C-alpha cells in the first residue's frame, strides 16, 4: 500500500514512526524551555542578587551595557572600562517581560546595584504592569541619582563573575 491509499490517521502514524527521534528531541526541548520559563525560587533569586551586590561592592564603580535584549534573555555586561577591559560580570535576566532602562548604566559601591521591587512601584514609577509570576528587579544607576529607576521584570536571574 502506498501513501496515496493510506488514511489520514495512518499517514500520521507513519510520519510519527519515521520521525520519532526528531519528535522526541522537540518534546525534550519544549520541556526544557517550559521549565526555564517558570519563575525561579525566591531564595535562589536572592542568592544571585547578593552575589551581584557583594561583587560590585569591591569595585569603586562598574559600567554596564546590554549585550542582548531578546525574548528569552536580557544580558547585561559589567566592566570597569569597556574601551580596553574585558567584562568582569555578566547578569542574565531569564524570560524577561518588561525593560524600562537606559542602555548604559553605572554602578557605584555606595548602594546595592540590584534589588527586588514590587509591581506597585513598577506601576507607580513607569505606568507599566507586570504579568503574574515574574520578579520585578530594580537597578540603581549612579548617573540617575534617584531621579528615575530602571526596572526589568523576568522569571529569574543568573550571574557569572569573570576573574
């Protein structure tokens, strides 16, 4: 029996048999992405925030710029001088929803660079509303001196420190 004589259900079964490996890989990738989209545990987020702020407290200042702004991740790189130095820290916001920010930031060691904020503060300062199950991160930029606030909402946060 050739394909022209197969019913729709039989064609589907044949396709699944012929492409079982591809379908399995696609299902595994989907499960991995669904897991990453879930919000991180609050304790893990706080550990990452502490790691970032502790590292930055050892520097007089750190300049930041965005490496990528995509639907799956926003990557922020920090260096004491981008004109000739390699990045010292990489901060990644997982599955971001909102970014209200300048493109170039400067952190100093006089206050924490990153904090958890609230949906109310986000709404009050930007007029933006976050969806459920995301964290609201507030970044402090030395150049803004409290005049404005930088917000990123995301499912989680990771940090890499380069030595």
